[in-house]
């Protein structure tokens, strides 16, 4: 999708170093990390949010990617977050899964 920053990252139009890539997903470090490890896993295809994500193969690939990334980086304790919609804190409207690790995380989130 034009003018989508995460599509540009996935398409390698914007240089970014991927920590993981497979057929359907890529993962890269968050620009503004909220924890010592803060990785975003995104589908290569554009879905504005989880509400628009209707492809079960991609859904499955996203979970597999989270597991592969954490395994690859030997991260055993982490939080995954999907913000869906503005009031939930979504600011980039290309669906993504946050992986946060490396410090104690409080609950409930703000
Ligand atoms: P959310 O608020 O859930 O939509 O998360 C969007 C995340 O994308 C934020 O944590 C941002 O810091 C991150 N972000 C925005 N632009 C970039 C970028 N160019 N590269 C990496 N992360 C980004
Ligand atoms: Zn996009």
C-alpha cells in the first residue's frame, strides 16, 4: 500500500535490518524501543489492523514468526502486544505484533 511506512520497510524501499524474515512476515527493531528488546513482527502484505487481517495462513505465519524470533534470540520471557485502533494505542495502521523483553513489565498496561 502506498504511503504505508511498514509496507515500505517490508518491500525494502526503506533500509531496515530485519531480525527475521520468511515468506509472509518480517521482523525488525522498533524505532522507539520501550524495553531493551522491542521487535515488531509484521505481515509482508498490508492489513490495516487485526480487524482487517482475514488470511489464516498469514495469521499462522505471524505466530510462527513470533516463536521463531524469540527462539532465535533466546528470549524466554516476553510480552506480545497487538494494538488495534486508535484508542488502543495503534499509531501505525499496518498490523504488527510487538515483542517486548529485557525488563520487568507491569500489568495492567496503561
Ligand atoms: P503501535 O503504536 O502499536 O501502532 O506501534 C507502532 C510502533 O511502530 C511504535 O512502537 C513505533 O515506535 C514504531 N515505528 C514507527 N515507525 C517506525 C519505523 N520506521 N521503524 C521501526 N519502528 C517504527
Ligand atoms: Zn502497509
